[in-house]
C-alpha cells in the first residue's frame, strides 16, 4: 500500500507532458495494470499501475522512461 501511495504522489509531483487528466469517475473505470511488462507494452493506455503485489524495494527504472 505504501508503494502505491508513494508512486501516486511521485507521478502527481512529476506531472506528465502528454497526459490527459481524468475526473475521479473516469479514473475509477480505467483498468489497473499489475504487471510492469504489460504496462510498458501499452504505455498510452496506462492510467493506473499497481505493483504492490511484487514487494518492490525501489522503483523500477523502466517507469521513468
């Protein structure tokens, strides 16, 4: 849970250049990706990424590319 919160805070603070902002209802209807590999294959479709089940200690560098 901490990882998800930290990731969300990080993404909000970073801002995204080509991202479209969604309201809460639209965001709730979007798919949650739980695999970094799958998310990297479809980056334009990823609005939510939940890697909490992977017990990561650091952010994977691929997230920032």
